[in-house]
C-alpha cells in the first residue's frame, strides 16, 4: 500500500464491511507515525520471478508428497492386504486418476 507499485488498498473489517481508499488519499490523510507503522509491518508484493519460483517450488512439493503417499499406501497394501479395505467408490477412482496425473507430470 505504501510501496510505489502496489494497487489500490482494500480493507476488510471483522464485520465484513469493505472500505476502498485511493492510495494517494490514504497517504495524504494518514499520520506520519501510522505510515511508519504500516511500512514496518507491510510486506510488498513479490516480483513475478519470485512469485513463479515460489509457486513452482510449492507445486513440486505437492507432487512429491502425493507420490510419497501413493508409494506408502502401495507398500501397505502389499505387506498387509487383508487389513486394508479397497473400495471401488468414487474416492478410489479419484485417487487412481491423481496417481496417473502425478506419474505423467513427473515424467
């Protein structure tokens, strides 16, 4: 909000009321002490490169954790097939589809 390349500020209260302020008006009306407080607590938007790097890292992590889950579940079924019920409901089909997607994406 106080950084030059940020868009208009929208504030939301606990009562779900929205207040839209023009950034230049806010800077003009806010006290210097308040602006300093906001600058210390404000986190500026990341650059596109930083955003995509973080997004890509998170996507890799999600794929990895899904694959670890699938591998662990497969080993459990092999080691203890009588104790694990296999269901043919919609959740099982969804799980199988996710497994195919992960394997295709990992290749």
